[in-house]
């Protein structure tokens, strides 16, 4: 780039460096002809990520400049990989043609040979602001979030830029992690940390980056000037955008929400360089409107992504039967935010039921939906100024199909209310679709610069221009035939290329005849085997084509702008139709899933019960089905007086699966889906918690036991008596004594303090003794049997405590060598002998002042009274001989 030994940067280098400065921490794509070039550190970084050649070009400061480049026509796929790798990219385009640059140079008095084409950053491409089809996953929303804190309340502004859906909400600072886990943004914008100055700012250096503690988005946190997060400016901006005098019609927005919205819109302005994407009127999300789930719960239930990452193995992977990307995105939203309002849930369930009961119509509907383009995203591109003629074609096709659906569905009898609402939003675009249908060719191209997308017959002047260039093309074809005849050269051809335009070409051996001065041909170029000529007549016809072509392109461009303006005008109605189609797809898709797996419609109740008959885990069942194995269905029945199930049994016996299937069934039911069970009655759950003992989470790095305890503490702080908690081997991550003690205390607190529904899986037999003091706790186990020396796991839930541990049998099953298992058996026998003698590790718990008893019991009963009470309460049928013996020892020791 810079000339050798030149102390001053060349004009191009100066231009590059200025743009580089402007791009900040983004990579700079610097347009040079048909390539985007990257230089210096950008080049090194991009070459490594993209695995493309790193070369050098020129020198700067005595060093060769590293460089790499990507072709403009395939830039999208490279952009996609850079964004995925966590980069942001600034696109610097040429904003004038070389001719314009020369003209400008002349005006400015610089030699035109030195004229440098002007370049400017036209856009920042960031993970949260994508609209291009190639850069987006069709089945995943792509959400950008801005956060602003005012006096302990965090305003959250979220937008899916690809469809324009904008949601404002607020939450307490300690709930931010859960909110972000629900939204799952791909980019987060925060105010820059600033010195403490007034009550509503955090201490210096303290930023939100520490709060959202979940993986994946950390790279995508971007800080913007605090001044852009002003609530009054945010409100003004929204009013101006939507042309309203007050925002009241959209909802009641708090100052924190408006501050976040201000930061969001200002960032969109910044990355779009003044071109805003589609922004639909903001919607307020009421806090407490949906079931609360924190990040740990979402992670352990693998709702949208499995623990390995990706949809395979996740809940949505097992449930989603939508046939459109928009349907899948809406289903993901439903599953991320299950409802609390029984009427709203029933409305969704009724829609599923409607399609469940009509298999033939459902298949027809799904065929129609499958062919409908992604209206929301096409609209997003068009409004963002990145629309193509193809996007307009998609809007035309999608809207007219929606109208067809409207007519078809309107006639259907017995429609549920939600279907009526949906149908009403499928229509109302007649004038626009007619216009698009008249104006566009049947399949418009993705490139608009080449023209050819406006239909014949739409514009008489355009037709004439096309006729002119068509005539001229035919004239050229006729000319070729005539020249062949006149010159007697059968191999003469009239051809066209980008450099010469039209020319006449003959093989070299025939060239002499055309070289003659009076031949009427002028020589243009000599190639290896051919010579190229021009003629006056050809030149005239070529000029006619060029002129008519140029005018035709300009006419098409003008029509394009006009159509885009009409679409922009109708954006809210189009977005509503897109949302209605998505809701239809979700309803029919859930019905399809229910029919496929024989799922049932859950009954929604307002009490704190939970009754599931023959429940199944959708993901495990699907995985087993692949290997031809059968999933064993299990019941679960919780009520106020039997709200905590303690579940024991061998490892691999199916405890985790059982816990999760019940949590997932609750989640699906409140999301408005049918559930994998033969019957289900769900008392509405306000918060769902799922915790897994640390041993399963080794990959996390931080002290896993610490994580486990932090997460468990959150349950104790946040759960209510309407919550549902599943605890899987909590306490496992530490020593036996600590673990047992913690598990014991947590189970007691959940039972007696929170008094919510809970499934608690544990391998600590000792916990069974909680049943003595916790009146609403019952004991259950997953069944196993030893048969001819082998362990058979039945995956079947039964009442009562687990009779014994099958650790050694599981070890044998897992392939631990026989001598090792034999040795373990000897050790175990010793240990068990000690336990028998001492009463085991929980022996001391007999005289533990029990949690539940702490407050209630003023005068303690005498030891004799306690013993008599314990004897009365003992369920002798539920005891194994060994436990009976333990109990006797305890009682004997308890006597004074
Ligand atoms: P645990 O938590 O008791 O160690 P898991 O729930 O992890 O056991 O189950 C272990 C394996 O057993 C699962 O991966 C699955 O293959 C199988 N399994 C679990 N539950 C069932 C069931 N109800 N029916 C059939 N197979 C099951």
C-alpha cells in the first residue's frame, strides 16, 4: 500500500487508517474492486478464523503489511464465520465510481491519475443486528438486548432485528441473570462504566458484565456512551419513530425501560450508519406474566439447547414439528416463557386440540405453510434497506397465500377463539399483493443491480426500452449472418464481453481481409488465435442497447423504491400476518407432535397439585426409540399433603429422567403444548427450579460444589409454595457427611419452609428418615432386581424407600473388572458391619432437634413419649430388616 521509502502515508493508506480508527474494535472490510481486503492485525485475525491465505502488500513503517481478502460476491459466508467466532465487522464500501473520483480530483485540482475513490463505512455487521438470510439460522430468533439500570431496577430493551419485534421489560438487578437466560441474546449493549455521580449509577468499574453469568454471550457485550441511555431521549425517539404524540397506546413504560430503549435505538443507528432496521411498536412484558426459570434451570432442562450445544437432544428438538422457520422461532419463545394465566394457556391448548382432531385438514394446512416464505424476515430486510427483488416476491407470495388461508379457514366450523384471532390477521393486504403481483416477474432475482425483475406490461415506457434493446440485439444477430455472407468467413462471430462490449471476432488466418482499410472494419485487439474488430453499424446498435438498458435499469430502480415504500408503509400489518402464520404453524405442529406420540391435553388447575399418569421424557424416549428400546412410563402425583417425593434407587435407575420428565411436562403444559403422558393435571407453577448435583457438571470449571450451593441457595431464597422444584443428587459434590447434612437440611427447608412441590432424587439412604418428621414427604424408589447375578434396571417407580444400594452391581454392569468388584464387596461387608454396630452415619440424627419442630414445639416430650410416638409412626412394612435393626439401635440409645 505505502510506497517504499515513503515517510508519509500514501493517500490510500491515510484513507485506510482513518477508516480503521473509525471502525474501533471491529474488523475493517476495505472494499477494493471485487474484494474486501483486510490489513495488519485484522488480516491476521481473520485469516486464522477463516483459514485463508495471509499475504503481504507494500510496507508501512518499514514492515510488510499483512493482508488477506474475501471476494465480494461470497462475502456473506465469510461474514457468517467471523460473526460466529465473536467478531464484529465494519464494511467500508466505495461510495463513488472511479469516474466520479476523477471528476472530483479535477475540481480539487489534483492530477486525475492520483484520484482516490472515496470510501466510507456503510454498516457494522454484528451478531445482534443481522438481517441477511445467509447469516441467520431460520429456526432461531436473533435477539439484541440493551440494559440500563436506574436505582436497582434494570430496564431491558430487546429486539429481534430480523423481524423488528421489540419488547421492553424491567426486573430487579438480582433477577437479570434469569431474564437474560430466557431472552438468550446474541449481543448485549451496556452503558460504559462511569465515575460515581449521583444515586443511580453503579460504583466505578462495576458493570453488568459480571451479572449475566451464562456462557456464550460474554464476547458479545458492547459498551456504549452513557449519554445514549437517557430515558427522555429514548421516549422521544420511540415517539418519533412511530409517529405518535404519546407512548401510552403501546403500554406503560418505566424510566428504566425507556433508558434501555434509548440505548438500543442509538446503537442500531450507530451500526446502520443512519439506516434503522424494522422497529415495530414496543410491547411491554409484564414481570410475573410468565413462569420464572433461572439460567441453571434452563441449562439443566436443556430446553432450547442440549448440554452439548445444538438442538439435537434438547426439548425443542424433540417437540418441534413446525414446518416454517417463523413457527419454530415462536415455539422457542413459548417454551422459554411458559404462561401463568390459565385462560391464555387453555386458548393455546384449544388451538392444538382443533388441529389434533382434524388430521386431514392439518396435513393440508401444513403443506400450505411449508411453501410460505419467511415473511417476517423478508420484511425485516426490506425495511432495513437491504431488501432484494426476491424479498418483494416473497412478500407477494406469502401475503397472497395468507389470504388464501384466511378464506379457507374462515369457513371452518367450531373454531376456537385463538384461531379466530389468527384468521383475522391473515388478510387485509389485497391492494399491496395485487400491486406486487402486477409489478414483479414470477421469480425475481436476489440482485437488483442487473434489473429484469419488473414484469412486462407493468410500465409501457419500460416495455419500450426493453423492445428497443431487444430489437438491437436481434439486429446484431442479423448482422452476424450478413457479415458471414459478405466476408465469406463462416466462423465469424459477434461476441460481447465486459471490457470491449460488442465486437466481431474471426480466426487469425482470416484476419487480413478485415484489416484492409476499405473493409469497413476497425481493428481492436489481437489474441493468440483470433483477431477482434469493430464496425460503425455494430457500434451504433451496441450504443442503442446500452442506452436503452441504462434507462430501463433506472426505471426498474424507481419502481423498486416505490414498492419498498409501500411495504414499509404496511409493515405493522405485514408483521401481524407473519406472527399469525407462525401461531398457526405452532398450533398445527404441536398437534402433529401430539398425534405422533399419543400425547394428551393437560388439564390446567389453580391448586398446588400435580398428577401425571404414564408420563414420559420426550428426549429420552426418542433416543431409546432409535435403538428399539421401550420407555417405561411412570406416574407422579403430588398434592399439598404429599408434596415432596424422595426418590432413591440405583444409579442409572432412571431417577434423573423421572425428575426431568415431570418438570418438562409442567413446562410444556404451561407453554400451551400437549404433553407426553396419558393424562396430566397441572396445578399452575409460578417458578420452576431444576438443580443437578455438582458431579454432573464438572466441565464448568469453577468450584462445582460452590456453584451447586449458590444455585441451591437461590431456590431457598426465591421459591414460593406455588413453585415446582426438582433436586437431583444435591450434595453429591462434597464429602459424604457434608453432602448428607446439606441434602438433609435442603430437603427439610423445601418441605417445611417453602412447602412447594418437589421431587428429590438421592442415593443417601439416610435421608429416608426425613419421612419420620416431614408429614408431606413420601418415599419412592426406582426398581431394580438382581437376576442370576446381574443387575436388571426396571426404570419403574415404586413406593417406599430403596431397599439397598446397588453400587457394586452397577459397577459390574459398567464393566469394572470382576476382581475389583470382588475386592469392593469385601470392603463393603466390613463397612456394613461397622454401620450395623454404630447405627450408620445418620445414627446421630435420632436426637437432632428437627427443623420443622424448631418453632412449633415449646416443651419437648420426654424420651419415653418420643419413643412411643416414633414406634406408633414407624411404617414397619416400608422397612428393610437392616433399617429395622438400625431403628432399634437408635431407640435403645435414645433412652436415658
Ligand atoms: P439415574 O438418575 O437414576 O442415575 P438416569 O435417569 O440418568 O438414571 O437414567 C439412566 C438411563 O436409563 C437413561 O439414560 C435411559 O437410557 C434409561 N432410562 C431412564 N429412565 C427410563 C425409563 N423410564 N424407561 C426406559 N429407560 C429409561
